[in-house]
C-alpha cells in the first residue's frame, strides 16, 4: 500500500521544482533530482507538478476542482441509475401482484 505524503510536503516539493525548473533541461530531470532529495517517487512528483501547472492555468488539462466536480456528478448519476432500477423492479412487482389474471 502506498504511503500517504502530507499535503504540506507535496506543496513544498512542487514549489522546489517550479522555482528551480529553469536550472534543469526538462521537468522530468528537475523532478528526479528533487524527489531523490526528499525521498519519494519522481513520477509522483512529476504528476503533482503537472497538476499544479494545470490548476494555475499554465498547462492545458482538467483542473483539480473540475475533476472533483466530475467525480461527484458521476457518483450522483450512478446512484440515480441504481434508484431508477430499484423503482422499475418494484413497479413490475406491484403490477404483477395487482394483475387480475393471476387471481
């Protein structure tokens, strides 16, 4: 199971990469160096930095707030579909119980 890294540590690492990005040939090299110093995965740090750039509007993509909103709407949609399926099954059951041909 992956270890949880505190949000403050993530933000500190992201700031380090963004502040020193011009000293490295690319984002990956900067992330590898900073991640090695702080003791966690370079790919994780690279994803955090890219998401921070998206959230700041420096890079195209889906922002964190928009992603959270989409996830919430998908969850609500799934719950409504399940409720509709239950209601549909209940309606079929009740209609079958009230059918005069069954008596």
